C-alpha cells in the first residue's frame, strides 16, 4: 500500500509568503506523488491579515489540503500541535511558512526516513540571524544541554520529519507547556540530521517576539529539567555550611581565647543559619512540586521501538552455548 506523507505548516500573518510557499511545496509534492499519498495541513494561528481567506481559496483548488483556523493566536508550538493532531501520515514533516525552511530539503529527509530513521532534523549549519539572537540562542542551547535530562539536539528548530510512531506519542501526550523539539528528543528512536543554511524570511516580519521567545526558552527548561527547582538546594547548602563555620569559629574563639561577642553578632549568625535552613526546606518542597509536575505531564513511562519474538523459531530446549551465540554475530 502507498505510504502517506503529511506536511504541517503553522501560519501567522504570512499572506505575503503563502503563494510562493505553496508553489514551492507543490513542486516538491509533484515529485513525491509518484510514490506517496500526500496530505497538507495548514494551521492558521489567529492571523490578523489575509492569510485565512487565502487558505480558504487554496482549499477549494487542492483536495490534499486541510486548513485549520484556530480561534486566536495560540503560538507556534500549539499551532504545530493542532497540525500534528490532524495529520495522519506515515511520516509528518513540519516546516515554517516563511520559506526559511526550504521545501526542497524535504526530499533528503524522506530518503533518510526510508533508510530507517524515525526522526530527521534539519540542522542550521549557519544562522543568518542577528548577533544578539545568535548569541542568546547559543548560550541557551548550551545551558539547556547541561541541565536537561534528555539530549535535545542543538541548532535545530521545528523543521523536521517524524515517523508515525513519534506522531502518536505527540498526539496522546497532552502536556500544556509544549516544547516540541524537546518532546521529540525525549521520544528517542533513531535520529538523523541534515545540515542546511537557513535563509532569511521571504516576506513579512517574524512572529516570534522576544516575549514569545523567552516563554519558549522557559518551557524548554522547566519541561525537561528540575534544575531550576534545585537552585535553592545549592544556596541553602552554601549558607548553612558557611553559617555553621562562622558559628563554630565564634564558639572556639570564646572557649579558647575568651573572646566575648556582643549579642547582635550571635543573632546575626543564627539568623543567617536559619535562612540557609529555610532554603533547604524550600528545596525539599521543590522536590515534591517537581514530582507532581512530572506526574501531571502525563508522558508515557517509556516508548518501545520494536519487539522481537519469533513464533516460528525452532524450539530450543536447554542452553545455547557461548560459541554458538558468538557465531550468531557473524
Ligand atoms: N507562527 C505561528 N504562531 C506564532 C508565531 C509564529 O504559527 O505565534 C508561525 C509562523 O507563521 C511561521 C513559524 O511559526 O510559519 C515560525 O515563525 P517565525 O518565522 O515568525 O519565527 P522565526 O523564524 O523568526 O524564529
Ligand atoms: Mg521564520
């Protein structure tokens, strides 16, 4: 049976890009249509320009398109999620609608998928963004890499192909603060990369304001690491240890050299110590909150990429000796 490929594109004020984006996508689709069934899911994320009327027109001319109109601007990640929810392909490709993710790369992605990859990321080998965005992105990716529990690939955005195994995980996992590239990385499976030079946006302006970017960065950190909650532990430990040091120093001073400290100095050290204790208690509360948070995310406990059991195997009673097991490797 023919395999199906779905394209998902989130659209926010992209009226200037839709015609060219659609034309370029169609060129790629034309090549693919010999071998695959095609679905195109276009998600309008509360655009304030003519994007939605344009999409309605496209739908009338192209039966492969499903257009979704969100009731307001929910943001890139949720627009992508709505797209994933309506995608039914064996592989799903997400890409931006502003032509920063060149459609022709899709062919290489599909080749890698056919060769066995479950996730194919397009990695930005060379960013054309401004200095500040480049610097902050670089620092952020490094930091996230250090603190996160899963290895989230660097320099990848949301231009990627995922197999339907990963799709069903994204469709069933309903955590609210979605950082999709983290969730995809969390899923595991066989991952591959394609490097590309990211061009500038074709028309219009970026929909990613600084505030949206900061929210995304926080979703990435809080969704994949409990480190921020544990900061209190480091502060508390430092304060308690240094406070105890000062306290015992004063006691020793008093006992050995008969130095008498005024009451306010004792009070200062004792209050300092108790502040440290409060931080430690805050950390313990944080650990519980972290566990509640992990639980409410409702991610599956594990995902399985394959099962092996051969019902036709020759019944092997007794043991396989080591030499025979080794011979299996050859
Ligand atoms: N986008 C969206 N909702 C938003 C912001 C952006 O659906 O609130 C879409 C946008 O139309 C584009 C993609 O997400 O297809 C990437 O956004 P953008 O190009 O503005 O981000 P940048 O490439 O500057 O990081
Ligand atoms: Mg863009």
